[in-house]
C-alpha cells in the first residue's frame, strides 16, 4: 500500500477525477498488489514542503506544484513561464508530460536529485481575471493588485503595470473582499469552488493560458524502486487516463461555473478584442524575456532549445485535439506517444 | 498493535508527561515523534521533522497573531488601557460583574474583525485581564472570561476556520459567515448570563461598583478617547475593506506607539519591553502549535480518518451524527490544534454529512463551534496558554483551566440550543440564498 | 555550569533582541505596504513572502533560548506545587531532559533541511525573488542552544535532587 499525500481538498479535480480514476485502475491492473491510501487536505504535507517531504519519504506519492520550488526544479518549472502560449487544456497536459518525460533530460535529473520520480502533469481550465471592475484592455489593470499563481502571469502583470500578489487560493476570498487584491487570476471554476462570485462583479475571459505545472502524482524514488517492474509498468500505463480525467474535470467544472455566473450577478466579458490583441503581442515578444529570466533567475542553460522543444510538442498535441480527439482516445494516444516509450526497467531507477 | 491502539497509547503517554510537568510543547512533540517512529519508521519521521516545524511557522495567515499581541502589549505599556475599566465601571455599574460582561462584549466586537481566536484572546488578555485583577475581580473568573470569550474569534465572522471549511466543503463563504453570526451571539449571551448569575449568587467574585452620575460617565469616556480612536480606526479599516487582519494589527501597533509617545506615557524602555514580551509570547505559543501539528501527523499516519468513518454508523440519524461528531471533536480538541483537526476529519465527514442530508452550512458552523471549545479544554488549550502567557505569574495555569470550567458549561448550553434549533444557524443564510 | 548558564542567558537576550527588531521591521514593512498601496499605488514588493518566510520564523524561533532561560515555557502544574523540594527537583530533571531532547531533535532535522536549502540556494519568486534559505537556520541555531541550556540545567537539577536527599537524611 502506498501512502499518497495531497494538500488540496477532496473536492479538487486531481482527487475526485484523477485519483478516483487512477487508484482503482492500478489496483485492478496490478491484481491488488498496488493499492493507495490517500491523506488529503494537507494533513500530512502542505504545498510548500511537499517536494522535500516526498523525497524524504514522508509519503510515497503526492501531487506537486512546481512553482513552489523554483530553486530545486529550475528547468522543469520553465513550462510555467510558457503558460500563456495555449488555452487548450488537454494539449497542454500532454505536451508538458511529453516534454518533461522524453525531451528534457535535465528535468528528469532534477526530480531524481530530489529523490522523486516524475510521471506526468495535468492542466487546469483556462485562467481568467476575476475582479470588481470591468477589464477590457491591458490598461484597465494598471495599478491594480493581482493574485497570480506565478510564472508567465507574473510577467504579464508586471508588463501591464500592475502588482503581483501571491496568496494561497484559500485566502483569495478574503483578500478580494478586503481589497488586499483587486483581481484574482483564476479559472472561472473558482467563482463557484471558492465562492468568488460573492465578492467579485466581473469575470474577464481571455487567452491567459492554463496552469500547467502540476505533476498529478510524483513518486518517492525509494518507493518506486521497491515496486516490481510489472507494477511500475502498470503505474505508467494507467497514468494517461488519470491525467485526461483530471484535466477534463477541470474544464467541465469551469463550464458549469461559467454557465451559472450570470445567475450570481457576475458580468462575463468573453475575450474582449483589445485585450486579446494585446495578449497576442505580449506572447510574441515574451519568449526572449523567458530565455533571459531562465538564465538570470533560474540559472538554466540552453533554455532556448528546451523552449523550442516544448513548443513543438505543444503544436503537435494542439493539432491532435483540433482533429477532435478527446477522452479515452486521447488518453490512448498519450499512452502510445509518451508512456510506451518509457521502460519500466530503466525509468526512475 | 494496530495503529489506532498506538494512538490511544500515545495520548495516554501524553497525559502522563503533562502530569509530570513536562513543557506542553515537549510532551506533544516527543509523543508524536516516538509514535511516528514506531508506526512509519525512521525515514518518514525524520522527513516530517525536517519540514513541518519551519513550514508551520513560515505562514502569512498566522502573522496577525504577533501583530495583535504587539498592539495589545503597547497599549498596555503606554497606559492606553488604564481608563478602560473606569469607563466600564462608570457605564456598567448597574450590572453585577459588569467588567467581565463588558469584556465578553469587547471580545465579540474584536472577533468581528479578526479571523483568529488566539489573536483575539491575546489582544483582549493584555487589556482586560489586568484591569479586572486590579479591580479585585476573582482571578479565575477574570482569566476564564477572556480565554473563553476569545473563542468567539473564529466563530463570529470573519474566520480563518470557516474560510478553510468553505473551500473544503465547496459552500458559499458568505452563507457560512452569516450562519455563524447568531451562534456567535448566543455564545456571547450565554457567557454573559453565566457571569451574571454567578456574581449574583456569589458577590465576592466581583466588586460591586458605586453609583455614578452622568457627568462622571462622560468624563471617564474622555480619558480613554485615544484608545477608542485607535480601535475605531483599526476595526473600521477592516470593516470598510481597506486592509486585512495582519495589516490592521500592524497599523494598530504603530498607531499605539505614536499615541503613546504623543501622550508621553510610553518610554523607549517600555516599548522595548513590549516588543520583548510580544516575541516571547509568540515563541512560547507557536512552539506548542508546532508540536501539536506534529501530533496531527501521527493521527494522519495512523489512518485516523478511516477510524472516524468507522465510528459513525451508516444508518445513524442526522441528530446522532451531529452528536457523534461533537464527541469526536471534543476528544480531538483536547489535544490537537483546530486547523489540524479539521484537515484530518473533513475528508471523511463531508461525505457522511452529504449522505445523511445534513446541511453543510449547519455542519460547518457546528464544527467550528466544537473546534473553538477545544481551545479551552484541558490538557492542551491554546487559548488558556495564551492567557497564562500574557498574565505571567499572576495566575497559575490550573487556575485558568478551572476558571474556564464554568464557560465550558455555558458552551454546553449553547451547543444544546444549536442542536435543538438548527434554525439558529440556517435562518440567516436562507434569507440571502433566497 | 553556572558560567555556561549566564553566557546562554546573555546570548538568549541577544537573539531575543534580534527577534524584537524583526517584529518592529515587520510592523513597519506591513504599514509601508498598506501606505504605499493607498497613497502611491505602489505596495512594498513581496511583503507577503518576506513576512511569511523571514519574519515569522524569526519571531517564533529566535526567542526560544530567552523564553527557556526565564523558565517561561508553558507546562501544566497539577501536583508540582504540593511536592517537596526533592520530588520537585526530580520532576525538573525529567521536564528539562524531555524539552532538551525534543528541541535537539527538531533542531538537528531543521539543520539538515537548512543545509539542503542552502546548497540549493532556495528562493521563491514574487514581485521580486526572495532568498529563503537563511531563515531556515533560525530554528537549528536557537534550538541547539536552548537544548544545551536544558541539559545544563538538568545536570544542576540532578545535583539539587542529590543534595536535598543528603539534607533530609541529616535530619
Ligand atoms: Na472572527
Ligand atoms: Na483542548
């Protein structure tokens, strides 16, 4: 039995969709050899200390948020800086997973140095601006305080002349209510999950991209090595389904919240034209500053090649979703393109 | 030995260590460490020890506590609180135990601006307890009043605990907040009634005040206007949405320093002492909280959530579930920190509530009330420790626990009312949710 | 023993002074943050991160030595007051050893974690990058010194227990 730690509530898509898919599937495929005991809600490890705690063996597996650990995972969390490139959740999840597992040797090494084995990332629904006042162009956020999860969004906020605030998502409600922040950068789903529609008046949907820095279930390396090769194969084989289930649950939650938003007095601004143009302009010149930041702040070399490799993956998977692939078929595609290329006798050992 | 038996052994060992007068932090911490070592081995235990203490301390959400402590100590050192009991005496002289009752009122007011019970007890403790002791109030009544009244901090909105619950249970915070208002007021009312009755039957508990004319009443007010100004500015700022609790504490402390220097009642030396006392209190209280957080990890490793699930039968009626939950929380609240208890239990309790068709708003308010009671139950009661810490040697810790006893009784009545009449929780939210 | 105690007392006051300064700086920083936000539309950069990762650990851990030196750690005195001097001395030994062991354990674990963070150059990114490894040393430093104080005092309490025994046997 593997102890799984997560600092989020059971109502979070990683748990009710991702783990609910993954745990029974693994138990079944391994013939009951591998089962899981989930300790959720941060009763074991909080977000910030999860990476080191997982490496130390406090838990055998856990969800991660790379943005908490830029010093330990400088290369892997580069994708956070590229979050605004795409709002196609499934394609992003697949691209980040493929990039990290197959095309970024330093990423896998970084995890290994932390005594952790990476096995794939989910992606959230597209981020939006949740605020008291309308936002139709970049100028509207100048001088405002914006809660952001980090990465690319911090740079956009800075460029827009606004201020970044990093509060935890459980403090957003009070922060917005008390005016500690003016805008929460969050998927529309949080209108409902965090009751933000009680304290905000407007939501601006835009091409802000999705959060892509969440390994769905990373393993402690010792625990990973102790498993038999067959069981490691099972863990890898079943991962794609869980990633797709999590990501699709995020998107579904988001659609629900968007549909109900008006009933709660929210004004929904869907991709205001001026803002979209400005975001596109930002994205086109942003790559240069990412490469600079990667070198200066994170100390990552050959950032350009890595970024190009990620962009290639992203383009490939965007084409696949554009062809109408989703759900099980998409997971099957992820499995053949990514997980089948990993050897249970080599990977993570 | 199965893991739950181990937990019971651990709690037994904890009681023995505490009875031997081992510092609370050490008793909690050692029991947690040994328990984890037996249960999950050296590697995982060491992992917990590496990360938990620092991670627990390095948190923005707890930063309001030292700021409000500092504000309280500065107000006290600068003599801003001196006039306070003259005012209470002048205005509440018709009530037996007027100062204690007005402290409950003050704490309720304070609760409506801070989200933390510990911060509430800390700030009120430094202001109100010395005032009552100097006035000749029974020491146990004085300290019990503030330790208990402080528990309204997380019940009366805003409240960190209710916020966390809302996120976990996915219920609207606004409905939860408004649902806790009447239970908060009932709590205050019960405390006040209890004080009133006790003082009526035993007048030696609180000195009766002379009759005062209206001129003197306003005169007394005049003397304390700086404090009132401070309170209005700080709390008004939070109400108006200008700043958060931590920010209010910081601004309040700075303003108190400025007023103290302007009135020439605060010296550099006194300010230095206030700062020293603030950090010493912060350190002593947080070390216990850190150790309690370690014990929570032991409970998590031991699979305590599953055990709780087993305790609550599948075919229990909603009433029985609420009562069973109250007992579980009473026991857990004796030893663990409130937020830890909630993180530990909600994942299993929420589905139970949903199956039994118990309103999640109602359950949230009840759980918060139970967690608050845990802050004053022996042997580990954070609010009791806070009060003990701010009054230093004037009262012993067992006296604080004894003083709290009567208030626990009042809480039993409050909980009975909330269980008998769920409308006390659900009526206000029903008005806003339509 | 006595000299070590006095020395640790001075050191503890110094650490407490450092923590007090952190408290005052924290207060000013938060006030400037609020002031800057409303008056100039420019808050202090990364206030939240600096308060959480620097000032909070400083306030909580640096005063440990001073608190213990003044015997201000919270314990529940159920029977203690009613006991004779020798039994009190025995309980003091137990309490001091327990506290010392607990602190030594979390200090050593914290030290390992701090060294790891130092080697990795741990930082977080907010409005500005904030280095976060140095405050991880607050717990190990104050924790070790406090554990040392506990052990020194435990030894003296053992002496007290032995000497009270001698006195009582004289009578
Ligand atoms: Na409150
Ligand atoms: Na308790």
